[in-house]
């Protein structure tokens, strides 16, 4: 007897529908998966067998039967444990131990040996696929429901174990769908402009960068507040719109960085990778491509402190994303495109010792060492950084002063007004 059930998997940032066909026939015991399934999917046979046994049903090895599971399309590599739940349900249907309709339902979830379900990554992308493909119901593990419910027009059911899922599907104990909610922007920032003494020129540059989405480079001696200024930049950006929040949340969901108590990214990202970061960690990639720091900073700020200390290939790889606002990672299995629309904030010392132009301390670097240090950043990359700001030392009198500067909230209102003006100005221009 054959049965078909539907699932999906994330490829890049988008999800692909997967048709799971389960065929059970009498014969010598066999339980095999076909359809270009990787090792994680192949191992699901043991998890599924144990889970079915532990909920009181008859597992595949207890009968003389051949169980063949086909994951279609067969030319798409299947990865991850999210197929455990649909394969188990498909087997119970095909073996006559369960009876329910599967047509407009999409199932994802990793099974434990006792039948419990564990959360999976990329649920928001799966929910968006369910809506686009016309599925009426989406079944996800406990902990994934709030994230999936961000997508309207799809009934999301959060289930904690295999027994609860069967009870709902067969009408014994109906579950209520998760309530659709829209994310609210959370205005909590690490730094505020009012906390920064002096540096009026640098603060003005931050406001311009926030208003126009310009990249900015701070250069100055150690201890002048370059890092503090960069950390204050997110506080000047307007709140994420609903569409932007969905974009950012989908990236973090696929990367597995969403926390269980925060199913949606409601604040603009601020990413600060160490200067020893590899090319793949910044740009994205790996054997199974994952988003890099430039994509995790999408709609937010990417801060590169000690800018010249990053590896030269890493810095040069930033050229295309800064220009195109997206990055394509090509591997032998295929190419994946990730969004990377971020503001680059970089900070550097003017020379290896850091004291070039410092009136308090003399620079001990030779002219050759200074030139070599500054040439670590190529001309084409510098051309893509719109604002170059020298950050001098602040006098003791200004640091001691008690007068507070302009708060970020006030500047953020001007930034929002400037962006709104630009949107009206370029309406219909495709910008």
C-alpha cells in the first residue's frame, strides 16, 4: 500500500516542497530511503522505528514487510532531520495504523526516540512556502509555532509529540492553531549618542550615514571612541518594518540563531566579527552553504573593528556585496544567493602604533611601515566607503563636562524623516 505526504526543506534562504512517498508491501524486512538523502536523513530510520514502537504502534521491523520511502524530487539533495515526522506519519498511513487526509497539510519535525518532537531550523521559510504553495495547514514541533505563525493565511499547529499529532489528525483531540502576530520593533540599544562626550563631527557623520545608508570609516588613535561611535549607529536607524523583520528573521532562522523565547528579530542587527574571521564566516558558505556575517547584518550594521587586520581576501570579497547588496555563494552542488543590504562601519588606527597625528604621543612608525599598513585596504574597497572620518582625542574638559549631548531618539526622528523624503522623491524610479 502506498501513501503520499508532504514536507519541505530549506535550500539557501528559501524552502523547496518535498513529496514523501511511502510504499509498504509484504516480503523480507527492508526499510530503505531513496531520493538523494544524506546521512542525517538516512539515520532517521532508527529514530522513526524507535518512536513508533514507543508510542505503542507496530514499527517496520516487527512485520515481514518491505518499506520503501521515496523523497521527491530525486535530484534535490535532502538534508537535516526535519523529515522524521512526515516519514513516520507516512509509514503509519501506508501500514494501515492511521487514517487521515494529507492533501493540504505540510509536516516538519525531528523525532526523539520516545516520540517527542524537537524544533528545526528555517521554519519561517517553510511557512512562507506553505502559503505560496497553497497548503492550508502547517505542522511544526513545539518551539517553532510562534515563528511559523508570523505568516498569515496558514493554520499553524504546534505539536509536542507523535501521539498528540495523531490524536489531532484523527479527530480524537483537536488542537487550536497558533495565533498570527506581527512583530513589534523593540527600541533597546547598547549605546546612545547622549553617552558620548565630544566628537561632534563624528556624530554628525553617523547621522548622515544612517539617513542615507552610507558606509563609514573611523580613523584615529586608540581610545578616542571609534568603537563606541559605531555601536551607537543602530540607535539612529528607524525601526524595522514588518517586511524587513520577516526578511531578517528568515535569515536568522535558517542560520539557527533564533532564540526560543524570541521567535522574531524585531531590532536592526549589529554584527561585530573578530578580525581573524574566515572568508566563509564573513561572506557565507561551507559544505552546506550558510549565511555569513554580511547576511546576518542585513538591514542593520556590520562593524569591522581593526579594519586593516582582517585578511586581505576577506576584505576584497566585500566589494561585490557592498555594490550589489547581495552575495552569491557558488558550490559544486549549486549556487545560493543571500541578501546583504547593510551599512558598513569600520574602524582603524592611522598607523601600526596608532599614534600618527596624536598630539599627546609621538608616532614611532617609519613612513614605509605607515604606507604598508594603510595599503592593506585597497583603493576599490575604500571607494565603496562614502564617509571617511578622523576621530581625534577628546580633551579632559569635554570628558569631564556634565552637559549631555543630543540623544539618539531625537536624531532617529530626523533620520526617519530624511528616509521618508527620499522614498517620496524616488517613488517610481526603481531605487
